[in-house]
C-alpha cells in the first residue's frame, strides 16, 4: 500500500442516494459513468475507474460502491458474531463479517462496500448535506472506521438551498473527523477537485507527491480545455466574419441571400456548441434548447434578433438593419477593398495573379452593381459572447448535473436578475427537490464581470478576417491559409485573456 | 484492405510523409466529417502515451487502410516528375538562351549580358523583396499552385494531397522556402545548361565582341564593365582593361587576346552573377526547409484534431465492476401468519423523523400510546421491548424527504411480523421520494395511511 508506483486506491462510500456515482462522474468528467437516479440503490456493485496522467500513467483508482444502508443491522450482527468484549480489532471484526453467511445474504451490499474499503487506501464518505444528521450515519462511520482506513467526508449538495453544512461539520467533528471537503457534484467550485486532493494528501502523506502531481495535471487539463474552447470560438468568429455572399441589388434576392447567410451562421454556431460540449465531455442533451436552424427557434434566443443583442448588453447602433435584413450588412465598396490593399500589394510582389484575379472578379461584380452580404458586427460580438458564456457555464458544471443548461442562463446578469423560474422545461429526472436549479443558476451567474463587447484586439482581427472570404469554412470557396490559422491562434489567445 | 502491421520502423520511415498524411486526414475530416476510426484509434492507443505520436499513427492507419496513402505517394511521385521536367525545361531554356545570345558571330556585349542575366536578376530581386518585413506570407503563390493542381488533377483526394501539403508547409512557414527551392533549382539548372553551352560555343567558334551606344557616353560602359568584372575577377576571370574596353566599339577589329578576354569576362559574369547567387539561395532554401520540416509538430488545437485528445489520450479508463449485483430485494413473504393482537391498544412511532418535525404530533388522543422516535440502535432495542405484547394498531410515521433504504425495509419487515395492523404515514418529500417510499411499502405489503386523522378514524378513535 505504500508502494509509490501503485495508483492510490480510493473507495467512494456513503449512505444510499447521496451522490457517490455523481462524485465519480464529476471527478472523471464522464457523464456516462455508472447510473444516476433519484432513488435508492441505483448502484448495486462496485464499479471502478482509474484516472490517468498526461503520460498515461494510472495515478488514482476510484471505486464507486453501493450505498451503506443497513449499518445498524450490520452492527447488531457484528455484536452477535464477535461480542465487543472479545477485543478483536476493527479490521478483524470486519473480516469475520465478510466470512459470515450473511455476507452473501442480507448484508450482501454492505459487505461489498466493506470489502472494497478494506482493499483501498482511503475512503471518501459522501454526504448529502440536505439530509439531517441521524444516528444511522454515525453507525455507518463507525462501521467504516472499523475498516482501519482514513475517511475523508465529502459534503455534497452544499450549494443547495436546504443544505445544513454546519450541522454536518459539527457531527463529523464529534466523531473525530475534522478534515472535510465541500464538493458539490452538480456545481463544483472551480478548484473543488484541487481542494479534495489537498485534503487527501494530508491524510495519505506517503502519496502526497503523486496527489500533487495529479493536482498539477488536472490544472493543466483545465487550462488546455479552456484554450481549446477559445480556439473553437475563434474559429467560429473567423468563419462568421469572413463569410461573404455575393448578391445583386434586387431586394428579393437580397432577402434570400440574407436568409442563407443567417442559416449558415446559425448552423456554424450550433456546430461550435456541439464541439464545445464534446470538449467538455457533455452530451448534446446538456444544451438542447439552443435554437435549431430556422425551425422552432425561440424568439429570445435567435442570433439575428436585435432583442438578443440588447439582452446581452451589446450596444446597437442606429444603423442596425431590422426586419428581413437584420444582422446582415451590405458591404459598401470601401469596406472590403480598403482592407485588402495590403494583401493585394503582397500578392503583386509575390508575383502571382491568382489573388489579384479574385479581387478583380469581385471588383467587376461591384461595377456590375452587385453587392456582398456579410454578418453584422454586433452579431459577431453576440456570437462570441454567447459562446464564452457557454464555456463559463460548462466550466462550473459538474458531470453529475442532469438538468440541461437553459438558454437563458447564458445571458449575463443584467441590472435585474436573470430569469430564474425557467427550470421547468427540462426532463423530469432532476437530481433533487429543486435545490439544484438554484445551484446551477448560481454557477452560471458567478463570473466576475460580464463582457459587453469582445475585446478590441478581437475586433481588429475580425476586421482583418472580413477581407478574406476564402477564410470562411462556411463560405463559397474555402481555402486553407496559414495566415488564417495564425489569426485564429491569436484571437483564441485574446479571447482566453478575456475569459 | 491490407493488414500490414504498423511497426515502429514504418513510423520512423518518413516524418514528412507522416505529417502530410495526418494533415490530409485532418482536412478531409474537417471538410467531410469524421471517418470511421475505431480500429485506427485502437492501433494508436497501443503506442506510448504521446498525443502527437498517436495522432500521427491514427492518421497513418487511416491513410493506409484507405486510398489516401497511395494517392499521396502517387502525388509525390507526380510532383517529383513535374519538378524534374520543369528543371529539364529550364536547363534546355538555358542552353537555348546561351546559343541565341551568342548568335551567328557578332556579339553585342550589353544585349548578351542582358539576355543572360536580365530576367534572372529581376526575379531574384522580387524573391528577395518577398523577405521584406510586414509583407504577408506569399499566400498568393500558394493559391496559384493550388488553383493549378485543382485543375490539373482530378478527384477530391488528389486535390486534398496538394492542399494538405500546402497547409503543412504554410504552418511550418516554409512555403517561401519550397517555392525558392523550385525556382532557384530551375534557374540553377538553366545556368548549368547555359554555362557549358557558352564554353562549348566559345571554344568551337569564333566570335567578335563589341558594344554600341547612341545615348550613353563610352565612359559609362567602361565603368559598368569594371563593376561587373569585379566579382568574376575575384574568382580568377580576367577582364579587359579600360583601353581595351574603349577600343571595343566595333569600329576596328580587336586582337584575338582581347576577344578571349571578353569571352571569359562574359562567362565569368554569368557564373558569378547568375549561377552563384542562385546556387547560394538554393542551398539556403534547402537548409532552412530541412530545419523547418524537422521542427514540424502536430498542433492539437486545430479543428479535426481537437476532439482527438479525449479519445487518444483518455484521462480515465473504466476498470469494470467487481461482480454482478444480486437479484433485486425479494418481495415480502405474504405467508407470514398475522400475529394475534393483545387488547385494543394503539400506538404511534416516529421513524427517523427530521428534527424539524415535532413529535409527538398535535392532536394525539390520550388512548393512543406514543412509542417515541426510533433513530438509533438503542431506540430500536427499547421499542422492541415496548412491542411485547404488540399493540393492535401501530402507525409508523416516516420522513419522506429521506431516501428509503434497506434498514427501513428491514425494520418494516420486523414490525410487520410483530404487529397485526401496521400502517405507515409518509410526511413531506418530493414526488419521486414519496414514490420510492410507496414502492417500498408495496414491496413489504404494508398499508399506507393518508393522514393521522384518517388513521385515527381507521382504528376507531376519533381525534379529540
């Protein structure tokens, strides 16, 4: 057990339905681990998973156990098996229990848990802090203490309205368990995992180095997730900014092209949302209310609705087109070309005419009276801010959360609180009696100060992207370009700094 | 499908090909959606944990089990042939130019030099200008190339090969080097064709050299000759002296030695100002290209690779379960003989009721005994004593905010066996929790009371 190369083995134990599997889901960042439901005895076997470091080395084994439900019965039976005056030590008594016939009978589930705890380095005792402290919990802790392993109580659902953390801390202190850790599996604190590992390192000091390494690794992973997320958003923004659809001056043609422009942008945004969810290892169910392209879209969430911009606090200028043309801009002659002169010069010096011919084609189109439709600046800002808000919400979301992220949660808190009574739209498999809704609202509205616009650096880069229709992967004729990649990288950094 | 195992020797074969394959697979997946890659990922996962290595291995597997690998090889062979043909053409053009410049016998030095070096100097200067800071990487040239390949080669994969190569070079910022390699190579070939031709023609035929001018003064030609002759002079090529230059106006015939000097000056100028700079630039391009290509790396943040991290570098693996769970808890044995009641006593009992719920309840008639709260093992022992003899009617009040557990089930079973008429009242709780309690009660065949008053009516003791 003191072998440093062996992974640290942890059993996750607790009363039934306190969120043991949820804790594993959140620690593993895996929504599909085990089975979670608001009923007793959902997990009926010991299911294990190991955390790997960057180098693929197993560093921590987590064992999800069934609930310890009948500790009183087990203790009664233990007294019967080996009376207390016989002076066996705890583990010996537990072993006697495991060898008894009831280990396969009435106490099968409890014995599974105790067997797992005996084999591990430490136990995480998960507590639903919304439950009152009862003697049965003390009995469970007594039973676990008899296994002779360190116990770290993990206070779950601490962000729920009904949680009574103080009573639990007091009760645990009376049992000699002074080190506890708050870890809300639905809306974990940003550094919740780190705190948990720190406490564990105090208990398992011979594993402290490995736990520190794991902690650093988790920090790295989080950073990388954030970087990847901003990169995805930057890709989206460049695609949308560079999108440029030629169209004639005919109003009906313009309206059709505008619809096409919107559809492409919406589809692209949807792709980005899915990619973000995937990166954060959430299923598509997590964010189902996002407006799907053109059908059944929610009025308040439509990207091209001026109202959506206002709710996000984006300044809407007087010139903003409304109605059929909302969100799209007719590019006036100077718009694209003035930005492109540097590129044109470069193309000429480079000795090639292909770039120039493209410009030429566009120029001829202009002279023939055609225009080009592009996505409006405020819409780009809305796109970016919305995705950043989604990233923030995902950062603060545990993989145990079963309620989908509501679209309204993505609205940063304005002067009046964001609508909180919107929780009824989700499926009925909520984890608890409503405390979770509050927890998630909290989680989504904690970011320090909401952005009203994308940073000026990003605006500058978007301006550059506007001059390159070939950069848009949703455009007419996308061409890979090293400069585009560099720009996306730089924009991702700027967004990362803004996050 | 070939089943060639993916050995490490294979992987080490050609790094450039690996990156190229990976880029082609990435572009294809980014444009046309993900490929079926389960076997590829499994093959990659067998390698040591290194994201880049695994991405490359996955791409190599996919490329080799599709047509992509062959297409890339085909394309690269084609590209090499094209390059060879281009260079050969350049060489022939060099020979032709040299022959044309010397002409039938009378050589105008200024025109000959301009013909040999004019275009070369112009393109070389343009290439150098491309290095000026602030200019965009010559994407226009790459677009031209891509545009050409898209029209020359049919099929999406072929275009993909070129696109991937381009994108790879672009990311390594070595596109200019590659273009330089091609153009400097062509010019070198041209000069390598031209110089021997010059030497051959100058050795085998008799030429007379002169220069002409209408606008310029003869002194200008003298100084130009000296300036151009400086570098060849360093290499050992003789240059005509000032008097000879001045004498070479083509008015009077020159001595044979002067003609030989002029021919060597011409050859020297072509070598020193044409062949040499191109060779140098070619060497620089090759060196830089090598270094840049050696530094190629996979950027895992690029679209198409970004979501590979989770699959190729799993942060956790499942270890499975210890053993299958036993069958669900069995339903209560209905064949339990109902215990006989002793007297008409009735009692109520609180089971793990939250501390916020008052006990005993208000409105409990004096005829109904309160057995207290049943929370701990001591409580249970006390209550077991009180239940002997059992009351005729027992109401167990439980807190439905808590999740029913096996301890509750066992306790209900125990009570059911000792009390003839056991009923359970659930207080509070969400619909799901109440449902869980109801499930437990029906499993234990225990009747539920709707409220305290209805239970009191049931036992025939009206509430006070």
